[in-house]
């Protein structure tokens, strides 16, 4: 199985900060990485698909980049409503696998 | 609008079988795949399997032969069965729709159903 190593595990931030989350795949997954946001008590919601494509309605402060084994998710000008856990997922080969999550907290 | 809703027992005894139903609306199961994903203690997520639009199934081999996915297209339902449950199977179980456009991301999710395995 492909292991998605996600870092950091948590971040303490202020409104307006820039957030960078990384995911490293144990083997190449092409551009088949998606990023999900999960707020407390809710299901995960897709923000970015195929590494860099913003899902419908997602604010442009959310961006994704990368290919092969290294992927980055960025929030520019973090807002209070962005407090959540973020997960990467590779959808290149079965079984699809998720990163362990990054929890964003307000400083 | 597109909706998915999981249903099933909240408490299951160890060694028994978990049976969950995902009832969908707003789209056809013959046009979209549906996945099952579970989450442990509000954190790590695990992909379990996929019911393809053509009826084919894909499973996470970590479940060996414990997992079965089926569907009833006339009722717009996808079913999940997991045998020989253990306490480690406790978690929230989600069904999610696969996007179209040739990508494999999950564009709509159910609210999830919490399953506790305990005697």
C-alpha cells in the first residue's frame, strides 16, 4: 500500500497567517492527490483534487501543488472558519490511502 | 440535490457482522461509483471499498475476506457488510460519491454513522 506521510501533525496559527501542509507519498502517485477539510463533527469535504484543482466554490486562498511523491497544500490569509483537520489522500492506486491529518488551531 | 445517508446499528457485538446501508438520492448508482470510508476516533481515515457504476467492486485488501459491498439500484442503495467485527472496528462509517470527470475524489459524503463494537 502507498503510505502518505503528512506533516505537520498540528499547527497553531493566527488569522491572516499562511499555512503550508506537506504530504509525501511512498511511491509516485502522479498528480492523483486530493485534499480534504474536516471540521469538528462533520464529514470531510474536498477542497483540492488532482493535486492543484480547486473544487467548485472553494475560496482561492486554498491552493495545492506537487506531483510524483511530494505535495503541498497552502492556505493564504487563514480565516477563523478554516479551523479544521486537513487530510491528503492518494487516489492513484488501490487501496486509496490518507495522510494522518493536520489539525489547525488558533493561537 | 445530491444526498447520501448511512443507516445501520450503532452497537454491534464482537465477532458479529456489521451491516450498513447507504441510501442515495439526486444521482443514479448506474452513473456514479460509491465508496465506503471509515474513521477512527475522529482522526485517521481508511478507504474500505468501492461499488462501481457498472456493478464491479474494489476492496481494500486489509480486510481480507471480511468485507462485502453490494447494491440495489432499484432502491438507490449500496450495502456494506463487515464480518467478524472486533473492537478495533469501532468508528464512524461514511459512504461517499466518486466524482465524475474521470477523477477519483469524493465530491459528496453522507453524514456518517457511528458504530461501536462492544459486548
